[in-house]
C-alpha cells in the first residue's frame, strides 16, 4: 500500500541542522528537474512583485524570502516540515516506532518543488503551490507530470494506491487507475449529501493514520480498503473503469 499525500500549505522550518543533501532524496533521478524549479522559484521570490507572482499575502513575506536561500536553509524530515490540518490528524509524532517505520515506507508526498518525496526525506521549508506558473518552467502540474510518470511507475508497481491528494496535486501524476482509490469526503444530513472541502483534509489524515496504525495487514485491494475504512466511518466504494480510478467515499453524518 502507498498513501499519496499533498504537502501542507504551511511548513515548519527546521531550527538548525545541515542543508538539503540532494542525493539522499527519494527518486534522485528527479534532481535535475528539482534544481530547475528551485532556481526559478528563487528568481521569482527575489522579485519585487514576488508575493503577487506566487499568489500569497503579505503575511507570508518571510516564507517567500526564505525561498531565495533554500540551498542553505536547514533541512528536516518531511513529516516534521509539513504541518497543518491533514498532518495534525495523521499524528506521526504520537505513533509507535513500528508505526512510524510503516508511515515512512508507505507515504509519498507529491510536491510542487520536489516532484515527489518520501516521508522521511529531509527538505527545507518553502512556499510554493502546484497551481503556480514559474518562468522557464510553466505550470508546475504540467511540468512535473511526465517526470513523475517515469519515476513513480516502478515504485507503484503492485501496490494499492490510496490517493489523498487534492485535485491540484493529483494533476501532477495520474497513477494506474486499476490500482488507485481516490478518497472523497461527504457530509450527509437529512438524506442530502454535500462535498466536504476543508474538513476533508482532516478526515484524509485520520484515514491515513488508521491505515498505518490498525492491526493486521495493509489493504491490497479496493475491497480490503473499504473494509478497513468501515471500521471507523460509514463508507462506500465506487468502482472505477479502465481510465478512472476507484473512489472511496467517506460519509460524515451531521
């Protein structure tokens, strides 16, 4: 089982420590492409209109300024750098050592800057969204798509892929439909069902935690994933097609 996560919008910078070691990152063949994005990000972040170009507000000025020195910023494991609703619900720090090892082995984060990294890969905090367009790179989802297709296909071979990414990050890599289950979250009240947006991050983080901490073997099929998720939530599986992944719908009652 592989769990695909988006990065958090906010990042927690490492207080100290060594800078990024490129060759230690998962999928080192992506390093030339990572370096190209990093250079373009540094150029944009040094521009007088950097906040507007990156689509962020004035409160994130320090984050954007940090983008100009990422080669020298201290790095920390991805599970420490990424924070926010989904990662709080995942609760890596409260896992047992065995569960943490399982998380490190099972989680991939699809990133606007790094393409894809493992949960234990050490990276600096940065500010960049997959929906951004950078000079000489273009829209990041379109830029990363061919590179991720080449790099992740082998890693995904034979695995059930539990896709907890938002649509923005899902656009950067479409894994094989037959072995992929997209996770959707709905709210249901008086028989009426509506899509949950922000709180869906929390539920996806809880699902990831449940899959990593529950007893028994990890699910290897959509049916087994449905059974595991139904231990906690009201759930259903929507069967996929040759081109469309399966969907796990989690229904929250009001």
